[in-house]
């Protein structure tokens, strides 16, 4: 029953159902819909379906655990999910690269190499956009 409610994405009905008929599955689904990723991962005895593997993989991405997300995604053949994980990984690497460039630019000694404030600002903006893209995946 809770899987039918969960599929509809009706969080308030799912919450009511979970309060009346508590279950691991319901707790897992509800935590997912409320974006409580750690709570979701703590649920044990959850009946794993393709959808729940997908939800769990997504939760791991939100917790920045790419390896675990890939392990969950390996249970199912979902091209969209695999693409999302790849994009996350790529964007995460870009953020790290941009951070390094900002650090390098900030380390420059004013006498020898002038710090390029415009470059720093540009890189910082780029980093913010990349981090935002990660959040919105």
C-alpha cells in the first residue's frame, strides 16, 4: 500500500499512512521524499525495488558518496540514473579543479606575479555555478 502512495509522490498521505502503519519501507520512502538522506540510509529491512535502488543511489549522491551510489545503481539498469552519477562525478571534479585554480591565484606574490583579482572573481563565480549544478542534480 505505501508503495502505491509513494509512487504518487503524495507525501502527506504517505506520512499519515506511516504513522498508522509504520514500516521500514514507509520510513525509507518518506525520508526520501523529505530529503532526509541520512535517515533514509539508516532504514533496515527495506524491501528493495528498482525504484528504491534508484532512490538510494540518488540519496548517496546527495551525501557525496559516489562509490556507494554506483553500487546501488549497479542493481538496476537505469541509463538516466547512471548518467546522473556520471554528471555528478564530472561536475565534482570540475569544482575541485576550480578550487585549485583559485588557491593558486591567491598564493601569488604581489611583487613577482600580480594576483589577478578578475581571474579569481571569475573562477569563484564558476565554482559557485558548478556547486549549484551539483545541488540541482
